[in-house]
C-alpha cells in the first residue's frame, strides 16, 4: 500500500468518526437523561471536535476489517475510544496536570471555558464512552460488548492510561530510570493504542492467538508513537505541533530520547516498525493498512 492510499484510508476513517461523534455529542438528551447543559455540551465539543487525526479509532476500524467484522460496530467502539482519549487530553491540559494553553492549535478547554467545565467535560466523556459500547446501537452480542468494556476499562484506568498519567506527574519530582520510563509510556500513551489495535479481534470474535498478536502490535506502535512524540518535542516548533514543545526537558522529565539520543531513537523506530510488520505477516495483504500505520507513526511530523 502506498503512503497516499494509507492517507486516504486514514482521512476516510477520520471523517466517519467525526460524523459519529457529532451525532453522539448533540444537545438533545438521550432516553434516561434529563437535560444536557448547553455550556457543558459546548465545552465537550470544543475538546473533541477540534481536528484530531482520530488515529486510535482508525486502528479499531482497520483491526476489525482484518477479520471482516461489522464496520458500524467498529465505528461506534472507535468513537468511544476517542471520547476517552479526548477526556484524557482535556484533563492532561489542566493547571494541576501539564498546564497547557494550546491543544491542536486552539485554546485548551479550561482556557476557552474554565477549569470546572474542563473537569466536567472530561468526566462526561469518560462515562459516555461506556454508554456508547453498552448501547444496543453497538450491534454486537452482549458478551462481546462486555469484553470490550472490560478491556477498555483496564486500558483507561489505574493500571493503564490514568495510572500512567500519575507516574508522569511523579516523574517531575523523581525522574524514573529506563525501565520506569518504558512502564510509564506503555501506560500513559500505549494503553489506549493497544486497545485500538486489539479491539478488532474482540469485535469480530477472533481467536486468542489473533488477539494476542494484535495486542503486541498495539504495544509496539504505542512505543513508536511515544518515541516519535519525544523526538518531535525536541525538534518541532509549537506551530507545527499545535501545542507547546520542549516542556518535558524543561520540567526535567526523563524520556528514552533524552537517555539515548535522537540517533538511537531513529534506529529504535526502525526496529519497532520491522517488528510490527513481522507480527502482521500472517495476515498477508489484508494487513497492509496496519503495516503502513506503523510507518506513519514512526515518520509523523506532528
């Protein structure tokens, strides 16, 4: 698959996911809801409908396609995953966390609204994610939906993304060693990417070996994603990234790039891409898009 065709697939997924999110984040209350406060809805939409790549839901869609699973269910699970990712960014930007003013080139939610609205927007998105998967409109068996909810809960929670954020905050006071950095990044960044890659096997009811293979693929590209991000934090400017750069170094946070240098990171990215290709090789041509996704992660510029 050429890079151009991959970009088209990524853009198609982004468009479809955004249309799905647009519908899910409307102002009209759902059955069982009393009302949706307008300011809260506006803050949520500001934090979600702001031009992201939607790479994590793209992984859900493509990993489901690998097994010829139901595309509409994959779209909704991908939207749920994106709700959790966006909640994490909204909270990550708060003054008590990373204290950022810009996200994707726009004011962060607490800057555009206020801190309370940002906190509640994140809370709402986290809850909504599980509502989306549990709903009958996500046309999967109850057992499949439960497996997805359990897997996403663990990816997002204490032993996943939220726990990784706690380790990241602690790293400002006591920089971790290399193993600590790897653990932190596998949780904060890698956990939701792993879920995105693995979700297709859960949606399609694939076998345990296929699920483990995609889980490892997600772990590999999650590490590559963070390595590329750390390189960009050193080399890119804020305008290109759409957010502040150089903050990790300024706060004394350890990264693998800081430990080993940019040249080592470039070599390691090549190794990770090769491992991703090897993991996907049993799927043949059907995995071309996911193979190209690994290359995309390693060479991204923002």
